[in-house]
């Protein structure tokens, strides 16, 4: 009988601690920070199941997408969700990464058009990202180039220009 009291006491103690932490807001804070793991875990699980020879290679497409999207969401959690206005091309890159994994690990039965589509989507994603960064930060780049050119002209020898 004393073991039952001891076990019941531990259960009541843990329940009280969980309720107290919930009322303080610890679980809400942890949920707000770590929710991208709910996207990352299925993506990693799809990879593990594929490499364990449980599911077919085509399941690497959503697996790669989920991993890239989870990393994007983690970055947005850290740096703020307004950074998504610059990083939205990563959604396209997630699809490209999934297609590329499917092509690489799918074997000889995967058509070459999957590789071509993955490369085209990755290039489009990088191009969009560069254009967005140039559009938003381009004036800073131009200012830095002017400063560097002016310093080079001031401190360089006259023979160079």
C-alpha cells in the first residue's frame, strides 16, 4: 500500500507542476517557438522511412519540401515574420529540393525531366531571391560601391585612373 501512495503522490505532484507551468504560460511560449518541429519531424520521418526501404522514392518530394519549409519557419521565428517578404522564394526552392531528391534517389525509373524541373525551379528561386534583395537592399549596395570607388580614387595612385 505505501508504494501506491508514493506513486499517486508523484502523479499528483507532476500534474500540479504541469498545471502551474501551463498557467504561467510556459507551454504557450514553447509552442510558439518550437511549432516548426511539427513540420520538420514528418519531413525527416519520410526520409527515414525511405532510407529504411519502407516507402517509395516519390515520397522524398514532400519530405524535402517539409524539411525546407520547416527551416524557413524556424528562420522566420528567429528573425521575425516580416522577413518572409524577402524569403518567400524558399517555398519554390522547397519543391525543387524535393524533386531533386526524388531524381537522385529514385533510381533509373525516374525521368530526366524531373531533374530538369528541379534545376529550373531552383534557379528561378535563387533569381527571385536575388531580385528581391536587390530591390530592397540595392540602394545600400550602390552606396557601398560609390564609397569604395571614391576611396579607391582618393587613396589610389594617379596612374590607375
